[in-house]
């Protein structure tokens, strides 16, 4: 079972605001579901040991059977 612990903070609020802007990379196209996004993160962690954090887009690094963001300290287990 995949568990994502999210800590609210300025990085999440800023990303939410950025997603609403016309110059956002997702503007005008289908957005990924949470399941698709988490699957992409796990694929990156398993393949290279790093991925973009789904919370703040910082660097998520694999640590054993989980991933930890070096920027916002979110943990994906």
C-alpha cells in the first residue's frame, strides 16, 4: 500500500497557485490523476533513485523502501 504524508505549507500553496496560471505546464491539457502521479514518482525512484516530489516538486530521494523529499521532508512509503 502506498502512503503519502503531506505537510501543508507555503510550497504546496505556491504550487496550487502556479497550477492555475496560464503559463503552468499543465494548463490546457489533461492533468494527471493522483494515482498516475504517484505511479510516475515510484517509477522514477525505482529506476534512478530520485524523482520530483509530488508535493513541492523538490528532489525526492529513495531511502530504503520509501522516498523522502530533501526540500519539504514529505515521505512516500
